[in-house]
């Protein structure tokens, strides 16, 4: 019995030693920044919802390289003349990094692709890129006010609502003017486990396995800060938070109506809704739940709304890589699917009519 106990103790000590070596090796050899989404951090220190005017910067990761340039208004766009700003035929597009176009060069962003499609059917129009550095509907309302104060006279306003992180409680708090880089993994947490967690999260197959495991065992393996939006039976507090954030879209609608503008909404799905749609469909979660709630809210407020989930699901079924695994933003193919669907939607609802009423 004593020999067995000694043997067991020796095995445990060996395992602990191996784990300690792996933990130390992970901390020394693995840069967690390489496993993190690329953050565009050129925020204007004087205005948290704008970027540094006149700045150009290139970003490089293991997945892509792209360059951003900001005009004098702190927007990722060309310089706008006074006539361009005032032209009511132009379109104002507001959102977060999905509208900004993280991970791709300027010509592949949704606003730029919409401009190219518009130029194919009529006189050129500007699609103002008011993609912000982060945030959600409260910040989009502020961006709309900033755009109006800048003299933008566009009658059509499109807000891109990113289901992935627009409904975290943090969006109700003021944004910091300085974006700090993420801290290293503290010593009371395992860097090895963090690397494993990120690797699994970056694999659609790994996420699928975890979701299936959670469904079979009843263990809540997908409990994150944002998973509550997919719950089939959210709590009253969760519903209240969701609606409180959406009310800022309603405020945008009122602001547009009062200024002779019309607001349109576009729902941009999270990666898990597209790549793990089947596994996320279970007794607890419904990948379409937040989209339905947003669409119903828009219906009540008479806001024409496009849900991009069906278009992206269809493209995903064809095998197109629509999201970068590590970065989680759309790939060039994903941005194109989104831009084409938005163009068709705006045409179908009459948002592209010429001033004289001709429908494009």
C-alpha cells in the first residue's frame, strides 16, 4: 500500500512538474496578442468617437494586412468638400468596426463597396463612413449627432447593428478617450489554459463540439458576457437591458425624422450565429433570437430593417470563409456579401430614389 501511495505521489509530482514547465514555456514563448483580435486604436484623445485626423497607419497580423487613413473629420474616408457634405443624395452609414472595415483596405469596406455599386447605376454618390472605434447604439446615436453637426445633409442614414457586442452593458457607459492595450495574463491565472481557450474559440469545429457537449450534458459551457442575447427565456433584467440599448436606435429614428431624413437598420450577425448556427440551436439558445427582437423593435418604430443572417448563412453553406478565425471580423468575401445585400435592400425599399422620385 505504501509503494502504491509513493508511486501515485510520484506520478502527481511529475504531472505537476510538466504542467509547470508548459505554463512557463507558454508565458515565455507565446504572444497572446497574436491570438487576439486586431484593434484599431487610433482614437482621437479629444473625441472618443473619432479617430486622429490626418493619420495613416498599417496593421499587420498573421491573418491580414490593412491600412487605415483618416480625413480631417477623423473618419476612415476621403476628404469631403462642402458640396459633398451638403448633398442630400449621399448616404450616411454609422456603426462600429464592422462598418469601419477592420481587417480590410478601404476599397473593400461596406461604404466603399456601396459607392462602387451606386456608381454603376447612376451619378456617383458618397457613402460617408462613420464606423466608430467601438460601442453600440448609444454611441451610434452620438455619431449621428456628430455627423449632423459636421454639416452632412444625407437624407438616407443606415445604422449597422452588430449583434456580436452591441448589447453588452458597457455600451451604456461613456467611452474612454484612451484605449489601453490588454494586460498580460496575471500570475494567478493560467496562460496555458488561456491559450487553449482561445484556440478552441477560434475554431468553428471546436466551438461546435463545446456547444454539443453543453447540450448533451446540460453544462453551460457557453456562458459569456454576450451569450444572454441568444437565450430562449431571458430574464426580465436581460430584456430590459436589451430594450434600453435599442431605445437609442429609436432616438436615432426621431432625430432623422425631425431633420427630414430616413433611418434604415442593418443587422450584422456574430460569427457564432453563422458558423455554428446548428449547434447554437438547442433548448437553451436560439441564434436568431436577438435578430427577431431587433427586427420587431424596428417594425414597431417603422424602421425598415435588413437582417444579414440569411445571406451570410447561405454564403457560409457554399464554403466561403466569411469571418477571420482569430480577428472575428468579416473577411473580404464576408464584407462583399454584406455590401451586396445592403445595396439590394436599399434599392428595394426606395432609399436610392433620385430627388425627382425615380426609383433605382
